[in-house]
């Protein structure tokens, strides 16, 4: 079960009042609802957040760490509410952005579409290139902002964390490994064939770094320049691939592909928003970046990328929750 915004609201209320009774009155919910939400949150996070002293609940070290993070998350959702409430505004301007392949093809399109429905007078131009070239366009001032999954190292590049992604194994429905829930890096490389992204791709760079101890076991039979080509090859039974979990949302939902998490290696990676140091952001770009922050606070963001209507539903729920 994913952590919910309501659980964080209840956690903050208990932290600020030090009592379940006072928190329930503050939030206009029952004491049992507060206790249940708090218990679920502590269970999901693997430990207690409060020390019990009689009827009082005092934050322990874990709780003190979580409190500012929780407030920041709810604040970001509040920013989304502000964007959603301005359906009839007259925001205008131009945004030119670049995204690396995974982000540009599988994450941003629905977000841009939803943003355009709210701000039809904002013109958005998006380029899609691998991470290295995307960073060069940002540094040369040819685009306003970049969304990348690979490493950026130029001292003139300013980056901020957007959200976390995970690389997974993509297998065809008839592949011998498709019945498994995970891919064991210590045993499952034997007798497998791999289709890889091209050099310069952020996915390839992270794959090689994370699996550097196993590269001599990986039989690469072909390289392709785009995730769509790789997915079709995997679906036909040619071999396995390693791609972002975002790339296969729709195919997995329809049963055309199977994804397996890596067992034995952490394949999570951080996606960043990059800009040129000292560059200025116009109002349209500021609003768009606030809107994009919904991806970094929602546990359901991955699911929504298989359909624009699921994303619209997620945005609507986050707005109504704050009302």
C-alpha cells in the first residue's frame, strides 16, 4: 500500500498537537481513523514515529526527520492546486525544453497535454535527445530547461531532483524468465541475450555502472536507438532489455510485456531538472515546473502514464483532497 497524503496530514496534526484526541478534532475525523492512519504509516515506514508518554505522543528521531519532509510534500501539492484552480486564467508565454528519451517520450507528453488544457495560450516546444546532448542545449541557451535521467557534470549546469525512477528487466510474455517476479543478477544472466540502448543514453550509462560486476556475463546481441524499437524486439522474443519502468506501463497493462525488478542490485535512479546557471525563468515556465512537481509527490504517478485519463484523474483527486 502506498503512503497517502491523508496519512501525512494526520501525522503532522498528531505531531503538532501531541495527542490523537486533539488531532482528530483538528481534522474533524474520528480518533479511531487517526490511530489507524498513524499505525498504517508507521508500518509502511518500518518503525515508530512517536514515543508514547501517557496520553501524549512525542516525536522520536524518525518522526522529527519525517515532519519537514511531510510538510514540503503537502506544500508541493498545494502548488498543484493553485495551478488547477487557474483554469480560466490568461497565462501566456513560450517554453522551450529538452528531455532525454525516457522522460520526453513517456513522462512529459501527458503532463504537457494536461498543462495545455489549463493554459491554452502558453506555447510549448519540446526536443528529445539523449542526456549528453540535452545538457549541451541547456548550456548553449538553445532551450530554457532540461529533464534528464543521466548524469550531468558541467559546473555551469544547475540541477534539482525531480523524482525517482527504476530500471527493470523487460521480457516477452513467452520468455523463460517471464514467470518470475524478479531477476537475480547472480544466476539469471546465464543463457540470456540482451538488446541495449545506444551509447550516450542515460539508461545505458546507469546500466553499466550499476551492473559493472556482471558485464562479462551479459551477451549483447544488438543495440537500438529508441525504447520503442527495443520493446518490439523483446516482444518478438529476440531477447531481454533493461529500460525504465515508465517505458512499458501500457504494454505490461495489456500483457504484451513483463517487467522484472533486479534482485541483488539497486537499479533506482534519480531524474533531474536542469538549467543553466543564472538563467531567468518566465512566469509560464515557473507555472509549468510547479505543475510537474505532481510527479515527485504522488505514489501513483507511474500508473497514470499508461493513459492520459488516469493522469487527469490523479490531478483531480489531488486538487479535491485539499479542498
